[in-house]
């Protein structure tokens, strides 16, 4: 089965990290990505730009409406994702638990839908 690991964290904390702390965090993500690749389970993923760069789009009554940023205000923002393919939810959860984002934010594990 294919799963998305949606990584949530606090953008303000990230923005205020020292360069050394930021390099250490990226090293952890790099090692995690390498481990996923060596296991042959990674299918994709990316870091997302900050929410200040996002645009939310809705179509209402045939009109396209856009708003800067995300619609909902939250303490944690979606900062990136991984796509993995494993045999079952238990394996997905085991891999998600190793994600660096799980230790200071959270990782939502969601199965992909049909056609994925």
C-alpha cells in the first residue's frame, strides 16, 4: 500500500532556529531519506515553502476565489511530505515514527486513494 506522511511543525520555531540547529535538522532528514531509499520504500516527497507563500483557491457559484496563505490558522503547519509504499499500516507507522518531524511536531499517516 502507498501512504503519505504529512509532516506538521511550527514554522515560527523553524524560522528562529540557529544555523547550526537548522543544519543538524536537515542532516537528520537527509539520513531519514537515505534510510527510506535504501529500504526501497520511498516513492517521493518534498519540503514545502512557508505558508506565507501559499494560495488557497475555492470555486463558489462558478467564480474562482483566491486567498493568500492557508484557510485555517493552526499552531502547526504542513511543512513537507513523503510518499512511501509498504505492505501495511503497521509498517507505515514504524517508518513514520522514525521521521525527524515526529519528535517536535507530528506526522499524519494517510493511505493514498485509488489510482495511486
